[in-house]
């Protein structure tokens, strides 16, 4: 799957989970930049990403993701 | 030796001096010797447990690092966690479980063969055990390499500013700092001393003054009416904040004087507008530890249940938090209350966000203030279980607060000093929250304002501090 397609689909997931249509994804985006992105909503986001892209993460992979760029890269490796 | 003892005021400058004049390659040895001296000074025999936890963690982290297959790595991790938890379990929980078993079995006319044993809890064991476990999980998760220098592992686990009550640090933050050469730096020394002075103010002037009233009221709940109990219930969260928050600042300041950065433990918690935000600002080092090593694996495991998976993970995490605080049902209920508050927020979060967007409330100050008050009331009410000796006592406090009013017990001097102390802390937190970097006395560019502020706060500590029986609340945990 192309990176642009992943970003497109991932943006929809973020907007839905955080209830905010104005979210624009960037590689350096982290939880500090998005309201309500905390440890509670993070797992809902992960579940929604897994469902949307039909993939499964390992806990170790999640722990290593530092920003949205790394998340996109990880999704790219799995789809 | 505790931070509020005269011994510490002699010990610490001497250690800082020795640290800076030691050859740079051996500075960590100075800190290690000082840390063991500090801990031995409390009760020599308990240092054996510290050595045991250190050796187990050292050996198993290297085994984890060297193991080729995942099943062996997991086995070594589990073995280390069990070995490290054994002393904590024995000293903290064995007596309670044994007592419960004796009573239960006696109801069935059965005699439990083990005698009732009560040991003094080794100071700091809950804190250094969590630090050791966190380090071994980090090595298991390949977030850092196993440290091959036993002395550095020992220093991480025993580091004297942190060993008694935290902050619960991470190896990936501390080990590189212990390895580094840090030249003496005027900024670090003064910043550290300022933190320490403010920490002493919080502890000696505010926490211990409030403690006089709270201890008296909670000491004999049956003779107190609802009005006295409500004052004590409102004061207690401030007492804990000033006590553990003050302790943490002294610990962070002590480390900073020697050029070492330690995680912040409190971030103006009473300005939180939800319980989730509150727990990101209160006892941060414990909650981030629980988030990383308990909540995240649990919520990951239960993620297929979506929001209910989060609820289960939250309840279990705060159950662990409650049990960590003590082997009593009051702490279990306290933990479950936090889990319930956070679960309710998680379930209703989307509705709250939509409501705020619909009525444009995100910039409404009165709306925020209302949520700050609600958050405080929720936390203060849960702290009744954190403070009362038994469940019956806690229930009696609630009943009296709701049904029995009347003239409260008034110790005017204590209450007046307590309220002024709380007001000063809240004003400082308000300034730091909304006017960061402005109106600063301790960091003012004008020297006469800075020095006046130092002298004023030292005089306040000497004049209004409570210098009797200064144990810290979190020593019991």
C-alpha cells in the first residue's frame, strides 16, 4: 500500500477516534500535539488502526513507536 | 537518616563536596558508598535485602540480554520479578494474609500452623523494588542494554535521594547520567538548592502543620462530628501533596545539586479538570510506571473488548496501585474508586468532548473551574479511604459528613497556619500554571529580590516549621 494511501486512511482513523475533523497528520506528530491522545485513548486508536488495515501489532512494536511517522512506517511493513 | 534530620543537613553537603572532588571516573563510587551509608544508617540489616534485589536484577538482566530465544528471556524476566517481589511480599503482605487466614480458619475451628508475625517494613522497599522490576522489563523489551557494571546497577537501585520515597526513576534516565562526567555547574547547584528549600517549606511548614489537625481528627473519629471530618477530608489531599510533593522536591533538588536530572513527581495537580488529567499530574513517577508496566500490557491484551477492555485494564491497574500502597482493604477500595472514576470518564469522554464543542466551553474559565472543583471533591472523597484506619472508620466518616453537622473542632492556630500555607502553595502553582516564567521570586533577575525571597522562605521555615516527629507519609508504603 502506498504511503499516501496509508496516511489518508490513518487520518480518517485519527479524526474518528479523537472526534476532531481538523487533524492533519505529520511524521513528527506525537500525543503531545493532539487533545485527548492519552494512554486511555491510545489503545482505542491502536484497535481502530488494526481493524482498518487488517493488521495486528505486537506490544513491543507499540512501545517503540515514538511518533506518527514511525506508526505509518510500521503499518506500511505490515499491510 | 531522613531529609528533615540534622544528620542529613551535614551528610548531604559533605557528599556533594566529595562527589565533585572525586576523580571523574570514580564519582559513581562516591555516590554508591554514600547511598549505602545513607541506607545502613536507617537499619543495617535491611541492606541485605537491597543487595539481594540488586544482585538478582543484575544477574537476570544480563541473562535476558544474552538469551537467544524469547521463551528463555521471558523465563528469566519472570524469575527476576518473582525473586525481587518476594521480600516485598513477605514484609508488606505476609502478615496481613496470615492474619486473614488465621481468622478465616478459626471460624471453621481449624488452627493455622504459622504464628502471627509482624515485621517493620524496610523503608523504601516498595520504591526500589519497582525500580528494579522496571529496569528488568526495559531490558526484556530491548529498550536498553543490560548494564555490565554491578556497581552502577547497585547505585541505580540504592541512589540515596530516591530510595526512601522515590520518585520512582527509570534506568534509561539514570544509568547514562551516572556514567557521564558532570562538571560542577553553578546553575545546577542553585536550582537544586531552590527546589530543596521549597520542598522543606512544603513539608515542614505546610504538610506537618496540616498533619496536626488531620491526625487529631482521624485519630478518634468516633468523637468527631461531620464538620470536623469534612475539614480534615478537605485538608488531607493538601497534606499528602505537601508531604510527598515536598519530599520529591528535596530528592530532585539533592540530585540536581550533583548535576543529575530526576523525573518530576507532581505537576500542579489541583488545577486538573478531570481525573485522567489529575493522574497525569499526581505522583507522576508511580503512575507512569504503572501505565508502562501494568496498564499498557493489560489494555493491549484486552483491546478486542474496545472501551470495556480499557475499563478492565484501568480497574486492575488501580487495584495494583491500591495494593502497592498497603496491605489493607481500605487501599483496595481506594484503588477501585480511582479505577471507577477513570473508567466513567473513559466511557463518557466522547460525549463530554461533543458537549464542550457544541457549547464552546473549551475556553470558558467558569466551566474549567467547576471541573477543577469536581475533580478535587472526587479525589478528596476517595482519600478518606486512603487515610482512615479501617473500612468501618471510612464509612463512619462519610456518614457523619452527610448527616451530622455542628460546630467543628477548631484549633485556630493550626488551621490558620495550614490555610495560609495551602494558599501560598496554590498561588505559586497558579503562577506556574498560567504565568510560567513571570513574577518569579527565586529566579528574579534582580539579586536583591532573589536573596530577599531566599531569606524570607528560610525564616518562614525556621519560625513556622513543625520540627517534631517529621516522618513522611509515604515511608509507610
